[in-house]
């Protein structure tokens, strides 16, 4: 309770603060007070006067906050000036937090904005976390103060407040949870969040309204929490909670946020392509000549075409942890129709190809495959390499899930997927838009074949090739076990695999310095062995099986060279690749047997029929007539694979690196509080009052 004398002193003090500014400046009263908070002298007296003056703070938080001026004033101070204002900053933080349970919506809004601004500037701009913590909160009763903040934020977030205000609250959470690049060392996580908050965030995804306003913020927060590895093991608890979510509406909301992000990225890419597409004869010639020497890639300096790894990490976590989510992968998202009209199809009168494609029913996998095809176009940047690797890890997790495979191979569940292909001098890019609807397994195979065919450079992306071949292997294993006869263009896959072997052998001396190309080669040979041993169970017809043998025989020199390479390394003493050489040479036994057996039969047929050069049909006839005399060795574990787990050192480093990038970019682009945000908030408050 304040005495009349105290109130008079308060009134006199506030008036004196305002009168210190020259009349001609005409500054807002709140700005005048900000300046007094951060002036370089008189800090001790100011703190004493305001520390227990509730009337002042009640009046202060009724004044409309001015975020831009507050930021400008704080930014004008150097480190020493800020340290001199430490007590006043602590007090401003404490009073902002305590005002969050005021009975006045205006005070709560202004306190929230003030808390957001000072926390962002003090925590995020500082190079030393311990110094910034002391500057913002003070070293005394840290846990108590953060627990109080946590309780008040949660209470406001769970209440029926406006979406704009809830968005500010989530920005405050993000500010504290992103104050340092390494979430494991973040001191706020263990004290600021709880399982109840985690569940509340998930519930926001279930509501179309809250999802529209801050669905992406929720995804970011969930991702940060799951990847936190602090003392209380909250990250494991959050991961466990996410794995057990079976609320279809919430999971559908999660999927829609991710799908929307992929759609937005694809839309921006299409717009860029349309804007930069060449017109006229001279530009067409220049484009043609350019593509003769270099494949077209996404420009690295275009921010609009920069993929958001936050979404990929969030997608990985839900696919990796939650089996109930698999059903959402192919759930048709009606809101992805152009202008919300599901009646539009490729048969409509629209002549715009991109518009027609967007009119088709879509789902998360469709948008993800299209996203992957775009990011695959840019592999020069090391930063983008992490993005592609993360995308391939997700593809790995999806293709080793039996439920997901069953959906992707279902002949009755078909979608049209617009894959973007790299223009290259030796081929014409096919128009993907007029491929008929197909099971999604077709598209993922197309995607992997495209990658295998377009990245054969001296700077080989060996890790990505291993992932790509692993994805193909998982699909084939499912087809073999389920006895699904898939009418895919298998020759395209075989061409791509054989060309990869050829490239590895021809460039062995350079590649072996950086990569274990023997292990990669063995992965490729295992794919062929799977076709040879079990192809009769999943290839669509005997003709396809004959075609496989024909391609192996036709390209036998490449396999012979690979076998010679394997023997060379297996015979080397004290060589780190000797074991891999032995394994590769053993894996090639059946391919060598096929080559030797049928080449002998072809030569005999050629002599007997006096034909020097056989046609394809003649070779196939020799193959069909000589299967019975071919002896092959049964090889074990061809249809088995190791389930993906990111416990390996490289993967742990990848996720740590990606999460750091996620935090830095989110802080730079998504945490800003604009004048428009404030105007919307105030309008919502006034309309509800």
C-alpha cells in the first residue's frame, strides 16, 4: 500500500523524467521513460525510486509500448553502458514478468512486448551467455524467476487469448529457447518447459485457426525440445511423448504445416523458373550452349530458394518416432487445390502447366518428393549438402517402414508427382506434367534414378549415393517379400547403376583418396544380386528378367573391370580396403557366372549360325534357351537391411550442425515483432474489451 506522500513523489518523479526532454523533440512519454531507464548516470537513484513503486509500473504498462524505440535505445549502448544499467534491466524484466497476471489486457500486452524486446536484445545479441543472463535476470534466484515466468507464460498460452497475443507468447518462448546455438547447454529449457506445454503445443496443430497463425512456430519449438539433451533428459521425455501421439487431428495438423512449407518452397522455385526462363532466339542459343557445359542449379544467393531445414528436422522426428504418423503421409490435403476448387483437373481449360499441376490432389509425400527433386539440383554448397542428406535420411526412414511401403505400392492409391529434372547436354528433360497418376513408389524410384544419373563428378557425393542405393534396396526388399510385380521401367534403374559402376572404376585413383568406393560398389552389386536371385518374384514378366540378363551381358566389360579392381585391392597387403575388396569380389560371383556362361553360349550360337554380330532379340533367345544350364550361388541376406538410427558420429554431428543453423536463421528472420503485429494486437484487445 502506498502512502499519499509516496504517490506524490512518484508523480513528481515521472513528470521530472518527462520534462528533461526538450519540448521540441515531442517524444512519446514511454520513449522518455525508456531513455531514463538506460541513461548513463543516476542509475542507482533511479533503481531505488522505482524498485517498489507499484503505482509507477501500473501506469507505465498502460502506456503503449514502442518496440522500435526501445530497440534503438538499447542498441545505442555499449557493453559498459549496459553493465551500468544492469539493476534497471533486471527490474524491468522482473516487473514485466510480474505484470503478466494483471487484470488489464492492455498492461499484459505491453508487458509481453517489453519482455520480448529486452530479452531478445540482451540474450541473443550477447556473445557471453552467463553475462547476458546476469544482465537480464540477475544472478540471484535464477530458477525461481524462470519458474515464475514459465507459469505465467503457460497460463496465458492455455487461456482463450487472441491468436496474435499467443504468437507473441510463442516468440518469447522461442527467444529463451534459442538464446544459444547449442540447445544442450541452454539453461532455460529445463526450467521453462514441461510435458504439459508440449501437449499444449501439439493441440495447437489440431486447430485450423491456431495452426494457421502459428503452426510453424509450434513445429520449431517441438523440434528444439525433442533435440534438447539437458540434465533432466527432457528431450527424451518429449520424444517419448511425440512417439505416443495417436490423435489423428493433431497428426494431420503436423503434416499440413510441413506440407505447406514444401509447397511454398516449390511455388517460389516455379516462380523463379518462370521469371528467369529465356525468351528469344539469341537467349535460347546462349541457354543451350550454357547447358552443354554445366548443369543448371539453384542460385546459392537467392534467399527465397533456400530450403528450411527446420521443417526437415521436424519431418524426420515425426516419421522416425511416431508410427501413427505414417498414415498421414498420403492423406489427401484438399486445401492444396488452387483457389480451393477440387473440381479442377488436368482436363480443365487452364493452359498454365504449373497451375494445372497445383490443381491436382496432393499429400505430404507428393510435396516432399517434389521438394527433394529441387534441392537435388543444388549440391555444390556444403550447407545444402546437409539439407539433401537430411532429406535422404527421411526417405530412408519412410522406405523401411512396412506400412508406408504398402501405401506407396498400392496400385489403387495413385498421384501425379511433378519432379524437377536437371537439364544436361546428353539428354532431353521429359515433361513430367503429363505422366499419368501412379503409385508413389514409382516417383521415389524416379527420384533416386535421377540422383544417380546427374551427380557423377570428381567431387562424388558418396554418402548421398549410399543413401540413394539404400532407398532403392528397401523398396526392392518390400516388393520381394510382398511378391508385388511392379511394372516400373527397370532398365532405367539398371542403366543408372551400371553407369555409376563405370564412373567409379574409371575414376578410382582419385575417388579412393576420399571415399570407400569399394563399399559403395558392393551396395550397387547387391542390388543386381537381388534382381538375379529374387527378380522372378517381383519383376512384372519373364521378359523383364530376360532384359536384366541382357543388360549384364551387354555391359560385361564394366563388370569385368570392377571385378579386376576388387581382386587388386583384395590381394594388397596392409591395405585398409583389402576386406572390402574380398567382399566385393565375392559379391560379383553370380554376375561373373552369368557373363561367362552366356558369352560362351552366344559365341557358340554365333559360330553355328555364322552370325558375327547378334541383334538384341537373338541374344535374348540364347538367354532364354540356356537358363537351365546356368549355375548360381545362393547369397545370404540380400533382402535384409540395417534400420536407420542417428547414433553414428556423423549423424549426431549432422543434426547438431543443422539445429545450430535452424536456430540462427530463425532468430534472424522469424523473431521480429513489427509495428503491424502491435497494431493487430491492440485492435484485438480493443475489440474484445
